[in-house]
């Protein structure tokens, strides 16, 4: 990757064309001294450069170093695909886990995968085994089953970002919560996998805002992390910051996931009223 130009004090990049030109140019008079890459490699590198350059030049954040991770995303639905695509875009090594690889490939996965060549596909256990961070993007009703398939030993010691909500569609829409008040899905996962470092986060947002928060109010809205392990919460908070979140609130231990999961009834009513999922809560303090 070419070295990224830095912005001077108070300097802003106002136009996308200028941003891209500066990224491609790299250092003055320089550029990567490498053999001519394949077109697909060049496109992927340039996309990654634009992401990093926007962080440095537009958002004023320092370049990320040493944070690329091997991430397993369990779940092939809208949320899982959104998280996988964004994490891969940011340079992480991503594998999506599924119950049945052949069945997934026989569906609409092939079309999506063609647009996201850096994202792999494997069974839950294989995806989880070599990962450093695991994302539970399965449905709440199927989360414990999917995590059991991933394997207790494969999950031991790892950070598990739990995005699922315990939604019960037994009586139609809007759904109710199958777990509430004195328990939460996050807690149930932590009890079932005591050696796994569970962090509840992102479950109060629609998938597109999870991964691209700056499309709404330039990211000026709140997201929460809940978990018992401070280092695990720090890892998740850093990933959320990479996604573009600017207000990450640590609510404390995993029992506080009760509160974030119980926001879902309000979220569903707002969705019905507004007709869009592109909204969020801002904690003003």
C-alpha cells in the first residue's frame, strides 16, 4: 500500500475527487514500486486506501496500525452480510459462518459473494476456529444453537460481539421479546459459554447504520457496549470506531444488555411510524 498523505493543521478535503487523487498519488513523486498488480487486486487496494484516507484526511483520525483481525461472522442474513462486508472493506480477514455451506451457496450467496471477493464462507465451527473475534449475527431464536455448532472450545477465550435480539414472532408483527426484565439473550450466551468474552453491541440499530453510522447526522448518535470483560469491550469499541461510530457508551457488565435488548419494542414502533430504519437515539449529556 502506498503511504498516505497527511492533512495539515486545519486542512480539510472537500471533494471526493481530491481525496481519491491524493490517495492514488501517495507520497510526492512516489508510489508502490511493485510488479503490475491484477485489476481485482488494484481495485481492492484502492478501495481500502480510500477508506483509510477518509479517516485520516476528512475525519481527522490517525492511521490505524496493527488492528486487522481474523473475524468470523456467524449468520448469512442482512446483518451478517453488512458486518462482513464492512469489516473486509476495512482490511480485516473475514469468514462468514453458516449451518450448511452447500445450501448457502445454492441460494443468493453467489451473487453477493461475487461483489465481496475478500469474504470467505465456511461452516460455523471452521469459521470460528481460526478467528480472533466472533460476531453473532444470527437470529435471537437460533443464537445458542449456532454458537453450540461453532464449538465451545473454538469460542473459548475469544471476544464475541453479540448483535442478536430475542425477538418472538409467535403472534405476528410487531414481535415481542422472549427474554426480558430479569435476563437477556446476552446473559444467556455468557452463561452458556463462560470462557467466551461476550460483548453486547449494535443490536439497537438497523444493519446499514451499524456499519455506516455517518450517513445519519454525520454519526452524531449513540451506540452501547455491555460486557464483563473490559479488554473485550475495548476491542469491540475500537471496531465500532473504525465503522465510524463517534459516541460509544459503556453501560457496564453483561446484565446491562437487558436495557439495550428492551429498546427493541420502542425501535419497532419508531420504524412503523417513520417508515425507515435509518434513525437512532442520541444520549445528550
